[in-house]
């Protein structure tokens, strides 16, 4: 068992960031992981849900450091939520018919889905390098430049989007973000669209597919917002815990004078 006088902790079997925070009397996992002292740690391990055994994390030296981290985290999550809502609205428009009897043209819909999905990937995943970053750049360039003259081109673009989302550490728990953005994920909201686009020998029936796609997209956005709200609620809880810790550390006479 490590003592609270230590400034670092090596992740052991069974450890989570929350359990480490509890062990050392910290506000919680977000105050620990997002503390300024762990900037290099976050660069090396950009997903808090994928911390390997043996990784060494620094312990915040003060309640002020934790409070600063949590305040900045609140601002970031507020920004992410607003951006996610905007992207969700744009995705919904990409699947919307121009009139109750109309079906969006395949090329227009695919391009708008590609644009908003790339925005969502950029928003919801942490910084990463290597092939995943290269694939994201390729997909972004393809979405801007490729002529989507037919079903095969649309299928190729969505396939590239799937590769852009693979092997990337996500900024919120992976399943929710992947369900929104990653066409390789079984629960991807546009899975039916990708499957239909892959059947190049068949004519795509968007009239039959779009209603299901709209429902799936709305559900995926809702799950994403719920996860962001859960993270935000966790920050609020940690701030409350931190306030109680500070209050308990002030002598009674000091509190009376305040």
C-alpha cells in the first residue's frame, strides 16, 4: 500500500483511475487525470479508459490543482456538448427528405454524412498519431474532392470513414463515440446505409432505409449527449467533494471568522 506522501503511483492490476483517486484522498478520477501535472501522461495515454499496467501517474499536489483541472474540464465538456448537438442537427439534416414525398439524392446525402461524421470523429476522439491520423486526413480530403457520381464511390467514401475511426482513443467512453462515428462498429447508426452501399449489384432503396436511419441516428446522438452529461455530472460531484475536503481542513475557528 502506497502512502499519501508519494507524488506518483504506478498502475497495478485491478487499479482504475477512480480507485487510485480514492486511495490518495483526491476528488476523483477526472481531478486526477486532468490535473496539470499529468499533461505528459495524457499525451502518452490519451484515453482514460485505456491506462496500461505499469503506467506511472502523478498525484496532484494540492486541492487548488484539482479544482483548476475540474473547472477547465467543465468548460471543455460544455463546449463538446454544444458542438455535439450542432453536429447531430447537421447529421439529421443529411438524412432529411426535402419534402415528405422526396428522397435526398444519394451523393448529396453521402457527402453531408461524411462531413458531419468527420467532424464528430475530430470532436469525440482524443489526439492520436500514426495510421489513424493519416486515414482521417485521407477521408477528409476524399470528402472534399471525390466526385460521388454513383453508388460505388459513395460506398468507398464511407468505407474510408470507417478506417479513419479505427484504432483511435476516444475522448469519451469508446462505445458511445464509436456507435456515432465508426462504420466498423456493429452499432454504428448508419450501418444499414453502409451495408446497402456495399451491395453494388443491387439498386439502393433509400425510401425504405431512411426512416430506420433517422431513428438510429437520433438514438446515437442521444446516447452521446447522455455520456457527456454523465461526465459533466461527475465533475460536479468531484467539485463538491473537493469543497467538503477544503472545509474539513479549515479549523473551526477559521470557519467562524470567515
